[in-house]
């Protein structure tokens, strides 16, 4: 089980075409949504547009993103 499994919802577990974002993510503010999507990208390669995050993040959000990158081992 993935730590980001809550992000997606499937109407039918046997049909990947029914995959959509879960309701939980729609209740988050945009900066946090982008952090979740960045983490989801780092964990399993889901598409993520860095420019969307950079447009919405304040310094505190950006620092969380940098820390996640360091944890993931992409930056020294």
C-alpha cells in the first residue's frame, strides 16, 4: 500500500479507467495540493508540474518541497 493511495479513488477496482482524484484532495488549499502532487510524483512518478507549485507556494511550502527532495536523495 502506498502512502499516497488516499489521493486516488477508483469507482471500480478492476477498471483503471475509473481512476480519479479523491474528494479529500479537493478540500486542501492549492499550495498543499501541489505539495501532495510533488510527493506523489517523487514516490511513484505521477505527473507533476513544478511551475504550478512555484506559482502557489510561499517560502514555507517551498522549504517543505526542498526537504522532500533531500529526503528522496535528489539534492545534496
